[in-house]
C-alpha cells in the first residue's frame, strides 16, 4: 500500500477533533498513521484532500453537531469531487451505516476500534472507489507505540492514552457502549512512547484513560497505576506528569501517597463527583457516598496541601429533587474546587438512565446549572486571586491567543498564565510573578526580566 501511493504529491489532511483529550490523542495517531500515504496536516479544510471528523457522543446534540458539520462539508465536496470525507470516533461507532445513508457525500465511517485501520480504509476509497464502514471490534485495542512525526515536534505537552474503555456503567454514560470494556496498554509500550515524546521536546505528559485508577487491575501487566506513575517519574528529561480521569471509588491510598512522593507529579487531580446527594449517586451507580468522597479529598490534602482539585457535576439527573441539588451545592462549598465542569443531564442512546422515570424539566436543569455556575465562579476567582503576588513555575505551551508578544502556559496546579515572551520560550519552565487574576486565567511577568526592568538584583524567592 505504501509503495503504491507514496509517489503521489503530498496531500492535505484536515482532522476536526470533537470531545475529550482521548480524541485529541487519537487524532494525532491518525495523522501519524496517514503520513506514509503522503498525507500532511492541512489547517485549512479548503486545502484538504482528506477530511476526518473525530466525533464525541458523551452529551446531547452530539449526533446533531456531526450532521450539521457534514452538511457544511457537502459544499466543499461539490467544489472538489475528489475530496474524501471520513467520520470516526464515538458517534461513528454508534451510528454506523446510518451516516452513509443520511450523508451521501461521506466516504468512510470508522468506529473507535477501527482507528488504526484508517490507512487501509482510505486506500479502499481511493483504489476501489467504494464507500466503507468499519465499526467492528476485531482488532487488538492496544495502540502501537508510534514515534511522533516531524509535524508533531515543537510541543511542550502531550497526551498518552494508557487504557481505553470502561467497565463501570454509570447509568448516564455512553462510554462503555462506544469505547468498549477496559483494556490497559502494556507499561513498556507506554514508557517507550513517553521517551519518544521527550526526545521530540515534550516536557509534560498527561496520562489518559476513562478511569486511570483501574489501570492494570483487570488482566494485570504486573503493574498498577501508582507503579506506572513511579516508572514514568523516572524518565529523564520529563518535567511534569498529569493524569485524567480518576474515578473516586478507585482512588487508592497508594495513589494518594504518590502525590507526596513523586517529584514530577503535578499537584492537580480531576476527580469527578457528579452529585453531592447519596440518593442520586446511588441511582448513577457511582459506588461511593458523599462522605467517602469528602474523606478522599481530605486525604489528598493531607498528603499535598496545595493540591488543586477539579470535578464534573451533572445537574438534573432523573429524579434529582431540590433537596438533592442543595446537597450538591453544599458539597461544592465544602470542597472548594479549583474548577468545575457542569453539565445538564441528557439522555444518551442505550444508557440505563434514559429509561428512568422522573425526568427533570429543562427549565429546572437550566436554573440549577446557573446557580451552581455562579457559586463556582466566585470560588474559582477567589482561588485565582489568592496566587496574586506569588511566583509560579509556568511551563510555556505556546503563543497567547491574545497577543503575539505574550506566551501562555500552566502552573503546576493547572492555572493558565499569560505573560510577555516569545515563542523561543516554548517548552521552558519559567518562574512568573503573578500580577493579575481573571476568572479563567492569570497574568504576570517572568521574574528575572521584571527584576531587571526595575534595576534590582536577585529575585523573589522561588515559591511554586
Ligand atoms: N448527560 C450529562 N452529562 C454527562 N456526562 C457524561 N454523560 C452525561 C450525560 N448523559 C458528563 C459527566 C462526565 C463528563 C465527561 O460528562 O459529568 O464526567
Ligand atoms: Fe462513563 Fe462512569 Fe466509565 Fe466515567 S466511569 S467513563 S462516567 S461509565
């Protein structure tokens, strides 16, 4: 396949990535897999010969979003009949042939298990001139260990998927249906991949899985999640480790202890609580109680007092009463999350909760959403203001969207910081004195430059 096509002129590949970080990782894998077929990333869809949508179906209107984007792409296909359009990911897995029926200009439908077969599917369209659907689950799920390409160099941060799928079947969630059962990658493959990334300039990696705490628990590669973290911590040249997502029920003492012992593990955990009411948590099939969650938070803060804790909450789950919602408000107040992602419950195909009675009306969901958002906005702003005047170690990720003369990066606790600088700083850890706090970001000056500016010697003690 390679020799047949590699003589062709470089062709443009445009990938639209929707949804979670795992999709971002998958899209990068697709880019890499299509490189031997002479596809090169194209920012502009008008210049692309192949457009792939990597879709997400976690929340409502996901299918609608895909079809409306496809509607817009129909015009491009009319202008350029040779354009190949593929739909992959969770919506593709769920919808299958229906996509070909509803969108006659789509050439490929590939589900979550077919990602690594994408070169073959594209080849079939080019050579055999036929439309293809691949939503089978026959292939080994373990992603191969791929070196980053020349196009993926120059990045300070990267994602590495360590496990796919989920066995938890929370009653609202579509993931187990579209991503299948939990499968952990072998630790050697993960470590090798991180080494490749570090050689390519990456300084921070985020380990990804729907429930990373269950890593290696099922089949067992003789390595559980804390053990994997310890091995990753030993990789030379790597500066920071993050991971997401953690299910509270599997947050072990060993993992909590890792926040105290591993020097590269960033002090941030995303720990979705979903609700503060025991009754709702039970109906969600979350397998923990409010008190258990609060105890885990306390243990984390005992080990790492500065740890940032973020969370997800669903408002308006079927049967959620005002009294349950008040429990959520009080939990949010008690914990004081650094940031919160709030979602209005929506029915998803196949999930148990879609068959539950007592659906919460839309206006009540919206009202609860606003109340919770307002509560959290105040807490986040307070937390952001509390770091004004401190010096934070910022890993520079790129130029700021606001100005070419500013760069943007994150603190260990995952706060976004913008400060004056050039793209040469990408990948550097820079001590930055925080001057201003906004609702979603911070602004500051790099310590040395600021000190120079005022003609002083030395600097404020490093306090990150
Ligand atoms: N409705 C609303 N929010 C949902 N989430 C998952 N499924 C649903 C649903 N059916 C939210 C959860 C999860 C986050 C990724 O998306 O809060 O943690
Ligand atoms: Fe979905 Fe629950 Fe699995 Fe998370 S743990 S992916 S919410 S089923």
